[in-house]
C-alpha cells in the first residue's frame, strides 16, 4: 500500500525499511534497524553463546508475509550464507509472530524495535552473524517539489536525530536526501 501511494505521489515523505530502487526515489537513512533472531525464553539454546545458524535451521521459523522487508532481508541473508529453512509458518503481523514465539511455535527474525523490553517471554539468541544490520529510510520523490513543511521536517530531523533517537539508533544520512530535493 505504501509503495502504491509512493508511485501515485500521494505524500511528500515515506518511511521504508527497504527503499524502492526507482529512478524517481531518493532516500536518506535515519535509524538503525537491527534484525534479531528470537526464541521463547525457555528454549534450550536461550542461554548459549555464539550459536551457529546451522544449529537452528531445523527449527520452525515464523515469517512475515512475502514482500515484507524483514522477510526479504532474512531470505537474502539465508541465500548469502547458503542456508535454507526446513520448516516455516507465515504470519500476518509482528505482534502475531511475537505471540507465536513466546508460546513456543517457533523462532523468528524481528526488528529490535518491535521487541518490548518488558516482555520476558522471548529472548534474543546470540547467533553468529546476527543481528542482521538494516536501516529505516525517509524516502521522497525527486521528480516533483516537496512541500515546505516536509522539507522543514527533514531539516529539523537532520539536526536533531541523536537527540530524539539516541546515539545507539540514529544514523544520519539525511544530508544526501536533502541535497537531492533542494
């Protein structure tokens, strides 16, 4: 739906975790979005360190729907590492996946941002080559004028990302985006 809105030029700014590679799209990253491998707290490997992914590939994985950026990044990671999953179950939302993991239905790869810090029922596994690094991006079209309010917002965000997101999460690539829009 967001990509369709972008194609139709309905908004000035969009947030994507996997920016479209279209000629009229320009992007500026702003937030680190690590993809973490999670398991139920009682999983036998929950306390183990430096787990090899090959020790996990026989487990069932709970995945987002086809086209989800998290799923695409995870599938790309699997392909790069020559891995395949033996069992998976597709679910419609991050919340459904979190509930599924906590109830023991399987493991999952989720954005660290969707993992509630107060939830003790799921844990991040210490798996080699994880978390998978990804980012969130502000996206705009470079084939039309951007509204002054949207441009002002991007300028404000460029100057204050660390203040509001913290040094751990902020990844300021907005100067690249602004240079293509002004």
